[in-house]
C-alpha cells in the first residue's frame, strides 16, 4: 500500500475552538505525587486544586471550515503543543473525531493530567507528570492561591491541529512517524528540544506529513488574554498571471507570500497549464509562452497546496477584484465554493487615502512614489509582483495609509 499523505489543518489555540468546563481554585499544597499509587491527583484531595471536567466543542457554525471538514472523518491524528512550553503530543482519535471532545474523551484526559486535576494521574509516562509540575509552579508564581483562573490563564498556550487523509488508512499506524516529525520541527522552530508527552509504544508505518501552514507563528507568538483568535497576525499577499483578462481566461501563475506580525515569511509559487492559449498581449506582459506552460500541472493539481498555504487568513492583493475573480473562476470550474477570506486591496486603499496625489495608483506607480526598488523586475511575474506588493503594503501600513 502506498504511504498516505496526512494533511494537518491550520493550528489553533485550543481555547479558540473549545469551551472549557472546570471548577475548584488554585492551592499551594500539592506535593507533586502523581501516579496511580497516590491519592494526590486521583481523588482530588490535593493536586493543583483545579477540577477540570471537560471540553465542549464550540458550535459548528462558529468553527473554521477546515475544522468542520475534519469533523467528517472517522479517524484522525492530532498534534497538541504549546506557545509557552517546549512540549508536544501526537495522538489518534481511534473513534470519530467528535469523540475527542466528550467528558471521557482524550483531550479532557490530557487536560486533567496537565492541570494535576482530579482524575489526572498517570503511571505510564513521565512527560505529563513533569510538565504538570512545571505548569503548577508557574501558576503559583503568576497567580494568587485561591485564584479562580480563566480559560486563557489555564490553557491559553495550548495549540492543536488535526491530521486527516483521503487515503484508506488507520491513524494509529502512523502515530509514530508524525510524532518524530513534529518533535524535529518544533525543536527546530523553538531552538530547544521539545519534550514528548507520550512515550507509549506506537506504530511507525511511513507517511508524508503536511504540517500546519501557521505552525511556527502559533507556537512562537505571545499569549494575550481576550485576543486568542490571532495572537500572531498572519496575512497572505498574492498575485496571479493569466492568459488574458476576459471571463474565459485562466491562471498561468499564482504566488503568495505570508506576512506575520509585519515580518516576511514563507512564499508559495506555482505555474499552471491553463488548457488554452494565452493572448499575445498577456504573453508580452509576463513572457510565459504556451510551450513553457504545456508541461506544467493543472490548477486542480496545485489547488490543495494553495488552499493550505492561505488558510483562513486575510489576503492582500493589488487590484484585488481581478485576482479574486480569476481565482474564484478556477474554483468554480472545479466545483468549489469561492474563497471566503477577508481581502485587503492596496489599489482601493491608495485611491481612498491618497486621492489628493495626481498619480496613477498602479503597482508600478506606487512603488516609484514610495521609492521601492523594482529594478530586478523586467517582466511581470506573480512572485516578483507579490514581493513588490508586500513592500508596498508594509510601507503604506507604516504610514497609516491602509
């Protein structure tokens, strides 16, 4: 059997997709005893004083689309990690995705262990115990004894993503390869070894792992009370090149660059075979001949990678109405719904905030006005134009023009 591709959703704060139900208040008498031989966590006599009960998945209509899609799968892997601590856990549902969120579900079980709560003791791994002690000490440093903590204070640092596959697969068979993958990646991102919370034996059949496209930003961004939806603001600038400008024309190149908290991140760029000839004027603009495009993949072939890259984040484009029309036309031809992302148009922003300036508001004209160097661009191209767009956006943002 071919190895499956396991594609992870965007990463989310656990408190963004779940409501927490708990009781009790912080105490300072926990002796650190943890496993099943001792009463300190098991019966709630001691522990942290926090009595975690369950997660409740937020109403479906308020969930991100890729989480809703994941709910339709019978099985999945999930990554649980933290924006504050160097920890990670990879588990599998074993049952339907929704079972994770029940009172006796695995996420509630993890939460009880993390919080040294009633029912949270364990004797099969040191990872949970050591982290519970570290978190408990930080609770005592950060909060007063007797404090009734908020959901953000309790577990606002926890980040989760879900891995699904369209292959005929058993998530349990690939738990180990995902665990090893994320241990390496999180250690690389944070610059310090990440502690595996699970050291139980897992199966290790091979698989291709496609990580959350926002993993780095989610596990390195600060945790802010009341602003958990985007503690780290991610935007995606994009541009397209096409066979022409009419309704029947197609995309021949698409490029994106992420911006995280004002810093330029990864880029995405693909050429595509439009299955039609480009107009002479279009070829003159971008230089992509029909012969060059003939062996390139179809838009359908690159669609999953594109959608994974942009996620649910706001999009930036210059003359956005054109780019969005072309992208949504490609989606329509494939039977997909149009994109629902927020769209920021630098052209419209310039028209609104710079109307007194007697200059064209084209990308080239605005780059010249703001002295953005475009010397390395000889022909239009989706990637080079997106690079210029990012510089323009950041410049306009700094000048409060957008």
